[in-house]
C-alpha cells in the first residue's frame, strides 16, 4: 500500500516540472507581473484590506507571485511550498524585484518544524487543499501560526468542481463530495498550458465544505464568513465562458465554482 509520503513525493515532482512552464505561460503573465501587475484577485484583496505592516504566511505559494504581490502591498511575507523549484524561483523573483519576502521549502503539514513565529494573516488560494489527504493537521498549522486576533483567508475551487473527471469528454461525475480515497490522475499538459508536453501525475483528495469548516473550528478558530461563488477567476475547467477579465462561469450556473472563507483566531 502507498503511503502519504509516496503521494507527496509524486506530487512534488509534478510541481517541480510545472514551475518553469508556468513561469512562461500566458496564465501567469510574468512580464506584466515583473512590471508591477498584481497576481491577486479581488476576492482576497477585498477580504484582507490594508495589509501594510502586517505579517502574512502564505501556504502553498507555488513560485511566489501572490506572496510577492502581498509584499508589494506592504505585508511582511513568508511563503512556503513543497516544490524546491517553486521556492527557488520565488527567491529569485524576490531579489530581482527588490522585495523582502522569505520563502521556505516544506510540506504544509511540517510548517511548525520550520517556522515558530506567529502571523497576523495566514493565506492560501486556488488549488491548495486538494493536495492534502487530511485537513486536521493543516488546520492545526493555521491555528498555531496565527496571532490572537489574526485572520485566516482562503479562496478555493468549490468541492463540487472536483467531483467531475475532466479527462472524460464531456466531464463525468465520478468522485465523492467527501471522498477519503485518494484520486490518481495522469495526463499531458497542465492547467496553465494544456499544450505542453509534461506528463502530470497527481494524487489528490476531495474535501467537502463541512470538513473544511470542522477542521478549522475544532482548532478554536471562528468563522466570519463562508461564501460560495458562481464564477471563477481562472479558466481552469473546460467549457467555462469568459464574461469579463478574471471571471468565468459555467453555461447553466448550476453549481458554485469557488468558495471564499474568512476565519479569525480569538
Ligand atoms: C495550484 S498551486 C497554488 C496556487 C497558487 N494560487 C498559484 O497559482 O500560484 C498548488 C501549490 O501547492 C503546492 N503543494 C502541493 N502539495 C503540497 C504540500 N503537501 N505542502 C506544501 N505545498 C504543496 C504545489 O507545489 C503548488 O505550488
């Protein structure tokens, strides 16, 4: 039987291969990012407001564009990610852009072995918890790294979205809303560039909203809001219609595409 370490290693290798491709993809718009454009979406900008002078821990930061976008808004940022390539590029971008973020390569479950300071804000977004088999250790890390009065904000694809197998055409309803069993997918290309030739091998897990909320409240965190949105800022799924910049919808809007969640530590 394969264990979590095996799944994390396969995923880490896939993410390592993606970094260079994503960095030059249309989706990540590196040139305009380097010239000062933010990679953040309005959901997180509005939710966190003025971050000037606040400390911010970014979980699963990929190659750091969002972390560095928060730095440009005045936050003192630390980004973590399991991918060595991602962290290496994030560090390079940080120095090229003369910013002051720190980056640490580690599994989100192991953050407390690497970081002992506390933060005003913990942030994670778009494509993160699906890489984690269990949300309890994730929620423990969030609660333990927040200052009293601190805020955790996440923007994430809705669990309903992950019930479909998009390798089928048309996508097929295949996976459980709360599926404990691991899901394995192997395909060529990535969400940021379906034409590239890398083979993505990935292990993932579906977490329903009840599981997300219960993991966080069990750690003593208090829910400020949970919102479900019919639109997505990314065209990560097939057959979405672009209605404006950074806004994609399904044809019939039968189910939400993302959720946003804001939580505080008393
Ligand atoms: C979809 S990306 C994050 C999205 C981010 N908003 C972006 O597009 O820049 C998911 C990230 O999670 C990281 N990741 C996956 N499993 C992880 C784990 N167990 N611990 C830490 N990072 C992990 C991957 O390396 C990847 O960089």
